[in-house]
C-alpha cells in the first residue's frame, strides 16, 4: 500500500502563495490533490499523470500548478493568488488507475495539510 505524507500547509493572506509537497513511497500512473473545506465534501483540485498530463478544477485553473518529480517520488502543488474560499484541508492522493476527480478513484490518501486563507 502506497503511503503519502503532505507538508507545506499554513496560513496566509488572500493574494498570497503556498507550495504543498507530498512524499510517496510508490509511484502511480496518476497522482492528485484533493481538498475538503469545513462542512463540505472532498473535491478534486488537480491531477497529473506520470507522463505529465495535467487536469485542474475550474475553481483553481490559472492559479494552481501541479507537478511531480518521479525520481524523488514527490508531488507538488504551487498555489498562487490564494482566496479565502481556498481554505481547506488538502490531501495528496494516489489514484487506482486513470486520472479522475472522483474520490472513489483514489487508492490511498495522505493525512492532509491545512491551508487557511484570511481576507
């Protein structure tokens, strides 16, 4: 079972930036970031294949950038122009197969890292 450990969360003001990292023990074809805001369902944010194909949720497109270093088994999420509505627990995910934003497509989750954006 792949294990994932996120880091890099924190509190910043609106308009600021954060970079999340996720170290994983085994690479998968598709890796992704999901988030869950208080009182809301977990949602997909961005995914990336091992060949570098990207997909973003409409709410973050143009502001967030997902990347992965296959040699280091590390996944990243660069978040710019952050908004209060980006406040959530962010989870790294290893998907079972093809990339998807469906939570039931995820095979393994990290423990999450909290991102708080103040206005």
